[in-house]
DNA sequence: TTACTCCTGATACAGATTATCAGTAGCAAA
DNA sequence: TTTGCTACTGATAATCTGTATCAGGAGTAA
């Protein structure tokens, strides 16, 4: 649980920078994201901001994802979760048992994509990648 | 559009090999998959086999995915599509405009995963990857 | 044929998200 | 500081992608 308020501040700054209004519900959602450990579902967020409508929570999440402040990632069964984007573009490891999310540096991924340019038909416009792990905490318990 | 019947034959053989019954609805679904160009949605298939129930179409798709005859892949917005698995384990490129699916050799991907082993916390148990492209047909039209 | 199941279709349900829409509240200008 | 525009909100319905249920039907082995 991060309680520094830094995350909250950054999220709100993201809204300002993108020209969106700083409303009370959005502040509360930002506040709640600041308090989430690891990856969370949209429903987790809804539960943690009682009084804020579900639609508004989903809309706010979408704003943050589009602004790059949150990442939408997929669990092995395809179920979506969200996590903070600490660094610009990166990829995730997700523990299939506890759901803990990790980042990894993606220089190798980028190198791979560069080598794919020669192999694919057309322009590469994006990619999606998740690596599923059995994390050390889970595998020793 | 493939009309060779080879795909249909292979799908039906997959059912036999897995010990499932060869029913008329399943044959019709296999037939329809044979007629699909590139990636298709479950709903596309439902539309192409009138008279076969939606639930049966979804159940049959699931059988093929579990048997490895079909791949479930995700579009950039997360919407699922299905495509034939021509080779064992591989990855896809998906054209974000026309939906055309391509494969690429994954030696580079495997090399990347090996290098990630050192970097991640725990055992890698799986991964998911899609590369989105603007294919040559679309970008010149 | 028989008989045993698996399979089917219709339908209801589920989970995640988006659309709708009337009312509310930011925020900039006066 | 009031006004006024319009983005934003919450409630709710609808959508999309499936899955559960269940009574009846069709494969398949004997």
C-alpha cells in the first residue's frame, strides 16, 4: 500500500495536463488508486470509492489508461486488471497464483520487435505482451 | 477464403483424436471455420451457421482452442478473435485495419524469454503476445 | 435395436464495460 | 462573484462475450 500521496498527485497532474476537469469524483478515484497494492480490478476500485458511480470509475480509469498513467493488463484467463505505469513503456509479469505484478526492462523486447520489422507484412503499430509467472513467494509457500 | 476442405478435415480429425463425438453441428462449425478468411469472432461463426445454437458454437470453439486447433487472440482493444493454428506454438501479427492474421517465427521470442528468466522473480509459466500491424494491403489503399 | 451418455438448443445468467440522459458542478469570462 | 457554457456525474439500461442450466435428442458401442 502506497500512502505517499505522490501517486495521487501524479494522477491528478495527468488530468490537468490533458485538459480534463479536476472533479471531486476523479480526485477520489485517484486517491483510491494511490492506495491499491499491485494490480487491481475496476471492481476493486468501485468498492473502494463508495458514493462514486460505477460508470464514473470506469470512465476515470479509461482516462488514465489513455493518458498512459495506468496500464490495462490481462490475466491468463483474459480477465482485465490495471496497474500503475511507473515508467513509460514497459511490460508486466503477473503471478498466476497471487496476482502480484512486476515490471521488467524491455530492451530485449524492443530488440525483438526491431528484428520482426523485417519479417512481418506492413508496419508494426503496437504490441501486447504479458509474462505469467509463479512468483517466489507463492512457489515457496 | 479457403475452400480446400483440408481445414475442415483437420478440425474433424482433431475431434476424433480427442475422443469427442462427431455430431452434425460440430461438422457444420468446422465447415464454417474452413470458410473464414483470417481471424473471426465467435459471433461471426454464429452468423455463418444458422440453425446451430450460439451455445453450441461457443462450446465447439472452446473445444478447438483447448485442442490447439484454434488460437484465441486479442485485438488492441482487448476484443477476442480466433484464428487457425497452423503450427504448434507461435505468435501472431494482426492487422488493426482489416484483421488479417499472420504468423511469425518465434525463435526471437523464445530467446527473449530465456533472457527474462534471469530478470523476473519466480518461474515463468506462460506468456501472451500479439503484434499489431498496418498490413501492406491496408496501408496502400 | 437397445441403452447409455454425450451433445444440443433455448434461455437465463454473469462479468466487464459502454450508452443514454437528465441533472450538477467546474471553470472562465464578465 | 455571478453568470453561463458544457463537461461531468450517477442511475440505469444495454452491450458484448461468453457460461450455466436443463429437458430432450442423437452418437455409438454392444
